């Protein structure tokens, strides 16, 4: 199986400056290649420029600008051009499908944060000083950068990526031939129901609290964003105070993101460790957080009726703060690595179906927390009922598959 490892880099001041220059030059290469494609298509000949054409020009570009483009790995620059080519392929695919095209845009230096080296040993070398007790990664043009390796790397390192998040630098390793470390069987099967009051509820009746990391830091984040809003959005050069305000907002968002990911990893690990089969709802999260459509007022031309947009915005914020999509992705990855089975089931009416008599009614969901069947009178916690129905549907799916 393929697995990715992400480690924190601890560069020196000079190495951090070189890493920033590497991102800047790769961003310049990306934008230059994009501009070439735009100009070629706008020409009367409607010439189409592809990846192979731009990759063939790299040698001339590096010879013309040896102090910048010539410093970095040739293969990493090819990966940057390939990244642009994938963006255009996705654009044409959306055009053919009749979806919103989304033409590739130019990248600002602050939004271009990753450089990929397609092969270990070509412009980069993982564990470049094996005789040293401290793990280091060698990057062409940067040097041997110290790595905070908090766990061993398994398998064969294929690609190496350097990523910037705020003022932190990370190295991401993509490894293949990673062996599956199967956990001993437990004989347990569980269904989970995702929520915002409780992060999840199991079919055993256990509730996992929702930490609400964004809400916990809302006041501090709002103050930092208000301070940032006092500066002009579009300016040729930011002042020192402006850069400090932007770093403050990015730092708070990074802390929230790391806290949420840590919580998701720990919760998923507990579920995988204690159960052989884990069932969850197949959620359309993009549709759930979609803003309500405006309702024109027939009696008032140009006016609109109330559509509960403010209340829906609060619910959307709570769903996104919980991070269901990230958690379910982490759960699936950990289950695959441990030899466990994750079963997504249809989410329709899981909280409206009585687990005792099977009656389905909207009125059975009395409140957010209470379920009372209108047919047989069965009462229970609504989230527990949803998790129980998820487990029942997972059993039907497994029986059908068998």
C-alpha cells in the first residue's frame, strides 16, 4: 500500500531564506508557463502549448537565468510544469462536462506553497546523512535540512515534497510497498452517527464530544481579522505591520487546523483499535453546507422573502468546524492500514426510522436530541437511533456482499 509521511523541518535562517527563494522561483516558473499558454491561445493562430513543449524549453530557461531558475532541481521544475498541465486538463474536463470551468489562475507568492521532487535521489535525498543521529533531507540549492522525524518511515520513498504552512516548513514523503500492520481481531462492529452537538455517537450509546475548535478561538480570530481588515487588500508592497497582521491570522488558523487534525486522528484510532467493522453515513457534505437559494417576493418586485440564510450559515459553520470529511478520510486510511473494514451506508432517514418497528416519519424526530416513534411510542436519543440504523444498514450491505 501507499502511505504519506509528514515531518516538520527545522531549517537554519539561511536555509529558510533559500526555501523561500525556491518557492518564489517555482511560482514564477508556473506563472510564466501559464502566461505563455494564454498568449499562444489568444494569437490568431490559436496555437496550443502543451507540457512537452514547455518542458523542452526548460534547458534554455535555466541557461538564461542561472542565478534563479538554474539553481533548482530540473525534475522539480518539470513537476511544477506538470502541475500546471493537470490544472488545464481539469479545466477542459469540466468544460466538456458542462460544469463551471474555472480557468487556471496566476499564483501569488503567498499561495504557492509546495515544491515536489518526483524521485528520491534526483535533486533531493531523504536521510542524506545516515551516519548522523539527526535525520536530514538534502535539497538542491538549500542543503542538508534537519528533520523532526517523530516516527519511523516504512516502505520505499518515491517522491518528496516541501511545503510551507505559515512560518513552518514540512517535508512530505510518499512511500510505496508499505506493509499492512493488521491489528488483532476484536469481533466488534459499530455504527456511528455524525453530528454537531456531539461529534459522533456510536451504536453502543457512547457520545464523543464536539471540541468546536473554531468557536473556542472565535473572539481572538475575529480581533486579528478586524486588525488585518484595516490594511488595503491590494497593494504593491505590504508594510511590516501589515505582514505581521497577516501572519497573526494565518497562525491562528494553523493552530485550529492542527488541533482539529489531532482530534480526528485520535478519535479514528480509537474506533479502529476497538472494532473490526465500522459503519458510517455516506454524507454529501458539499450539499449540506450549500447556502439556501434566494426566494423572490412576488408582491414586491426586486425584493426577497426570508430564507433562513443566517441560521443556515451558523449550521454550515458548525459542520465545517467539525470537519466530517477530513475525519472520514482519516478513518478510512487508518482502517485500511490496520486491516479493518469501513462500510458507508445510505444516510436517508436514519434519524427518522424507528429501530423497533421500522416506521419512518418526520414527526418521530421531536427535537435535536429526542426521538419518539409516532407508531409504537419507542423513545431514545436521536443520535443513538441514527447510529443504530446505520449499523443495521451496514449489516444488510455486508449480507448482500456475502
